C-alpha cells in the first residue's frame, strides 16, 4: 500500500473541529486522553513531548517527536523519529516500512514488526532511517505517549507540527 500524499488543506480537514494552527493541532492531539499511555509498544507510532538529556550539546532536537519505537531498553527506547525527514521523505519511508506491517489492512492492532538490525540490513530503508534513529529516555518524557492509529500514520507523518529547537553554538561534550 503506497502512502497517499496529502495536500496541506486535506491534512487540516482531517483535524475536523480542531484548531488549524500547528500549536492548536498539537494541543488537540495531546488532549486525546483515550489514546494516552505511559508505555510504548514496539512498532506502534506515538507523539509525545520530550526534553533531551544533553539538549545544550545538540545542534538541533525535536521537542514533539513522532516516533516508531524499534528497540526497548531498561530506561527508554530506540526509535525512528519521522520529523527528521522532509514531508516527502516521510511518505517514502512509510511506504518502505509498510512491508514490515503485521497487517496490510491497517487495523488498530497493526504494528511494524521491526528491529534496528532488521531495518539496518534492509537496503531500501537504510538511507532514510539514518537521520531518524534517536534514543529516548523515560526520565526525559514530558507527557504521555499519544498513539497514532495505523490508518492515520500517513496523515500524521505529513502534519507540519514538529517543534525543532536549534542551538546556534552547542556546548562541546
């Protein structure tokens, strides 16, 4: 299944009865308590607020990631943050990731059956996954995880709601 390329007005229409500003869309997403969770599932897609541990040393970071967790750890997880790709690349990457979906019909139970090693050894996704791979610590989460349902993955990936912070001169490690 190829991800449909949505026009900005179609994405806004998807957020029916919600604010059309990026900040308003983020507020509406995060206020959806029925989708909120304190845990993640490998291969599902989530929005959340985040404050990196070494943010003063990073040249740039995303405070509102859109992430597929791909590997758990005792204090967090490794994930693919789609916001580190352009909108077109996100759609292309999602198309390539769909080969790992547990259900091509995109039911609520659908997830990606992936691991870092599997993705890294798959030529078609290697170049796109590189900028997306990020480590997230539970102690630096600033919100619940809000699940994006599989039938919404393509729309969520194209929403212009990332919150990048750029450090003009990051401190040396």
